[in-house]
């Protein structure tokens, strides 16, 4: 059993002992002591139940109640839970876990400096332990709505097991909630934390599919859900003219362009540039326009590229991603011009090597002593028994990498500035990041309809690439193949039957345990049932598939490979 008391802070930089306001609390030059007290059994029960990789990655973390002291302020009966996906796995076998503190979970009146929640990010996978805080600062300096941060030395007491065990340096991140929305956007509103296809259109009315893709963090009202639905519908709109005419009515395009510019300049590719999560969407009550908010940046500043073997320094400025949402916006002349102006403004200002170097040095000076102390005590932090620390990660991508240090970070910002300036001067084009979750997202947009289209596919021995005429032939034959009762219309049961047959014939290793066929059929029907009569006519089928062809044309050559259409490989 590990019993230890860690004291002796005389060698460290004097700590701030009191805070009077949020402005006093946050900042790159602020570091606090945070003490967390829990029962040992409560800590153990904070782990997701089950030992599978999926559970460790996506399991829900239960809250337990403990006491927290921040600086000199003690708060009792605070909700505490673990958090994270890859970071949670990376720190397996250690006591250093990312945590969420919910101050008013038990007492609705209890707050810390007016805040209901705070996030303690454990800085896993970032040896410098400053990338997240510096990145948030740069987003804010560029006018992007983003959370505030500071640093903390975190101590853990598990009664009967540990007493004030130092578990390391953390980045404290402001919670995206109603208070955040009021402070940054002028009013509260709808808050979503999506996971899945970016801005997926899932029907004309908010439904369970939206809940399971957008994951609301506040109450969903019809009034504030409508801008999300209309924005998603516009991204499905094949006409660029209609898209441009409507998008600024429902989405804050200027904020989207700013977010995209900073995300690209910082090479923050562990974001919707390549993955289906790590951002919030907020619809303020005042403007009712969809606003994107960055989140989770311990892999910012090129770090995610090293791990995924995607662009690090040479990421393209004007074509940073293949994700359809970003390509669609940057593909419109007026938005593209404004985006280029923002990139030029930022690389000469907050995103310049000079500005980033200053922010890096400022943050490093704040945490330098705490980093040294963590290194001295790393054995105690890392030697937690499995019940307290979880199972150690053996995934190579979650191990420390060479060059992930202060010098490497300073070299990165110099190299990135040079690459951006060369691209703006026309000397190079940069490299577009791949999508890590399918042609447009985790799954292709309209994937259920694409699978139904397979029913009309020609044998795999036929041409490997289809022109528009060939695709139209597949559209016609697939409609007839799905129309089991030959009624010249498709209903949900017919679609379900086809999708279920495909699901049952898939290799067991690629099958989900729960049959998704009925849900997928319902989603497909809602997507193309233009007159909402719960039936799909041949004309609705044709129009619905044609609207999706642009999204499936991954290389934009106006021809469709069998792979792009999900038909399998031809000769």
C-alpha cells in the first residue's frame, strides 16, 4: 500500500495564495495549488466499468463527491470525475488523470469565483505541458471565442491510502457552459459537444439522432435547435448559390473563419479538421447563429501530426483539410478572400513566431519549477497499483516522443511561420491533412443511402470508375432492388430489410453488437422524403442521391470510383 506525504515546497517559485476574481485566477503566469480529498473507494469507483479498450476510451465516468481546496478557498461536497479519451489511456497506470470539478453538483448555490465547473487537464502526451494553455491564449488573442486557462499543482488525498500526494502539473481550463456563453457571446443559449459527422443533417426536426450526434450540454429548445438544423441542411445543399445566400443567416461565418485560420496556423489537427470531435457548438440566444468553440488542445502545435503521420509544419494554409464543412466554406470566393486576410493578419501578429515564442517562454517560466518537481517525484506518480492507477497503456502512439520539449516547440513555431509565409507568397502550396474518419468524417455523409445504393451495383468485374451516366444507372437499378413490393415507392421497412441483410452478412469483427438497421433506415428516409409522407418516390430517391454525389466525390474529379460509392473494387 502506498502511503506518503509530499511537502517541502521551499525550492519552488512562491505560489499565489489568494484569488479575488476570475481575472486574478486565469492567465499564462498563474499557477495554483489544488488539493483534492476523496475516499479511496470513491476514487476506484470513478473509473469506467469494464476492461475493454472501447470502455476505457468511450465509457462514461461516474461522479463521486469530495472536497477541493483551490489556493486558500476550500469547497466541500464537490462533484469529481475523471475525463478524457486518449489522454485517459495514455496515463494508465498513474495517479495523474484529467478531472472535472462540479462545484454545485450537490449544492446548487456553491460556486468557485462564480463558476460552476472547472476542468483539470493532465497534459498527457505533451512533455512541455504548456501547449494547451498557449494554444487557448492564441485563439483568444485572435478574437476566437475560447476558454481561459491557468496552471495548477494538484495534490491527491485518498483517505487511508494517500495524504497530499503530488500528482503533477495540470492545465486548468474554463468550462464551456451558460456562464461562458454569457461572458463571451453576450447571452446564454444552446450548448452542444458533437461527436461524429461534422454538422450532420439528420432531419427537419430535432430528434434522437441529433441528441446522439450533437450531445447537448444544455436544454434543447425548438428556437435554438433550428439554426443547427438549418446550418446542417445548407451544407447538404448542392447549390453554392443557395448555400452562400443562407449560411450567414444561421452560422457566424466570421467566427468560423477565425477559428479555421487559427486552427490551421497552430496545426491543431486533433480537431474537426481531421477528427469528429474536440469542439463545442454554441447558439446564443441573442444572435441565434451557430458559433464554433475550440476544445482539447494538448496535441496542438503540430503534435497530433507526429502521432498520426499527418502534416506537421507544412500543413496547407488555403486547403488545410478534406473535411466537407471546411472545404465548402473556403470554396466560396468571398469567404476565401476574408479567410486569407485573417491568415495574413494572424501570421504577422498573434500567430507570428515572435508572439508564439513570447507566449511559450511566459508559460514555461510559470511551470518550470513544477515540472522539475514532477520529474523528481515521477516514480511515486507512476507506481500506483492498478486499482488506483488503472492499467498501463502499451499503445506506441501514446508513448513519449523524441523532440517533444521546449527547444522542439520553439523550432516548430519558427518553421511554421516560414512555411505559412512561403505559401502566402506563392512559393509553396503546403500539404492537405487527410481525414482520419472516412471521406468526410467518421462515416461518409449519407452512408445509409450509399449502402442502399449498393443494391443496384453492377458486378465487381465491371469498370472501376463510373461517370455521371453510369451512376444514374446505378441509382435507377438500386431503387428497383430496394422496392421489394414493386409499389414504385420505398418505405422504412424495405430500407430496414436491405440494411439488415447487409449487416448480417458483414464479417463478425466489423459488426456492431446492436443491430443499427432500423435507425439507419429511418435516418435515410428522413433525409430524402421531401414531402414527409413516410414514403420515397423514384423522383425523391433520384434527387436525394444526386445531392450526395458531390460529398462522395472525394477527389472532386466528377467521376465516382466504386470505392467512393461503397460498391467494392472493380477491375
